C-alpha cells in the first residue's frame, strides 16, 4: 500500500476482503472539494485539519465480492488525530446518558438469545466482546452469568473493564477453538484489513460457535451515489455508512456474507421461534407460565409476601406506625 498526503493516508490497491484488483469507482472527489470539505467541517465541528486536500475521497466497489471500500484510508498517525483530537471519544457517563430502557432491553435480548441458542448453563457459555467500548454488551453478558472476555484498544476503556472484572485479552491472546459466541458491534467498517481480522476470529470460535457482525448498511447510500454521483445530495444518514476516513468499508448484506464466506463461516438464520422466544422465553410453556402467570398472579393476589413499597409525602407529625399512646 502506497502512502499519500504526507504519510497520512495510504492507498488500498485491492479489495480488502477478497483481494481482487478489479473494481469500479462509485465516487471520487478530492478532500478539497466543497462537498467533502463541508462534511468534514460539520462532522468534526471545525476540529479537523486536513493536510491532504489533493488526495481523493474515493469509493470503489469490488467487481468480485461487491464490497464497497474507500481506496485511500488513514494511517495510524491520522487515525490518532481523528479519534483523539477531531472527534474525542465520549466518556462512559456520556454513553450512559444516551442509553435508555429500550437500549438495555436490546442488549438483554441479544444475550438471552445466545444463551437459549446454546442450551447450556450460562456459566458454561464462553463469550467474547470484541471492541467492547465501554463494555455495555459485556456487562450485560456478565449479568446473565456467562463467562465473558473482551478485547479493546482504548486504554481508559480497558482500565474501566478490568475494574468491573471483565477478562481483557489482546487480539493475539485469544484462545483458539474456544468461544461459543463473539460479539462485534460497529467494528468491521473501520478496519483497513477486515479479511485478516475475520480470519483470525473465525478460528477463535469453536465448531458450532457464532460470530455476530453488526455494521451500518450502506445499500441506500451506494444506490443513491450510483444514480447521482453527487456527495452533497446525500443526507446525514446516507453519508454515515460511507463516512469519509471512518467507515472505510461499506457493507451491504451481500458483501457482509461474502466477507464471512472468505473465513469459512456460514450464515445462520435463526427461526422466528428462537428469536421471539430467546428474548423472553414466553413461547415455551414453562416460560409463558412464569412470564404471564407471575405478573397475573401478583396483580390478582397482591396480598403475598412479595410487595413493592413507595415512600409518599407525609404531613408533619404523621407516623406510619400506630401506637397505643
Ligand atoms: Zn472483493
């Protein structure tokens, strides 16, 4: 890979998934072009300093596996600038402020699904949260009793994870044929060499184990660019999956499956029964009785020794305890 823009970018000469050199250009404009410049200024709130105006933001699509990828990608030096200075990583408190009940339910549903899938006691299920961030997913899996490890690059996030008892492992420390489940959330779109990582992770899961990949879907953005190659016509949501310098691999379902195939992984499509039941257990007789029955019972027969108590406002001098005085 050749270097450009004073060593801040390098050129990917072939598809980062299948390594084919056959590709069509979907879009190309130098970073100095108004449309790209505007995006960079807005997205990074004026903190970005691009000293590579002549280098193009170029999106190509592999003719073999259909993966869309940015041809010029940041080197380590530029990555450090982007993630430390241009767009400082949010704190854990900021993330907690962003997550609501639905978000935690979503995480819980994923963990419940995987425990149900393997039909093992949670403590027998070994999971890895790869690129765990502030360890929200890992914490949920820990709460359900799974055997949880995690990998991450950011030093402060690693320190936090270790403080809550997460088993933190470097990429080269991951045991082979070990994990039942590996979670990757918003990881593969950022990698210069996604093929290398998936090949590695595929050998870290045991036979029958699952690798979960969740990445932005770029289908709509790519369709729109193909019909009208004008970056400025894209909405904020349409730019996100193909975001210059950050989302350097832009997946569709087809190219994601192709990535997994190169690592020998086959698509698993869980039944509706497993998906619904995994999130609550309510499709099984015993689960339904517990879920529906327990709430019904508590509502109809509130006079049990399970009760919620609420503190209410009291008038001065009022006591909740009756005395004989
Ligand atoms: Zn390819």
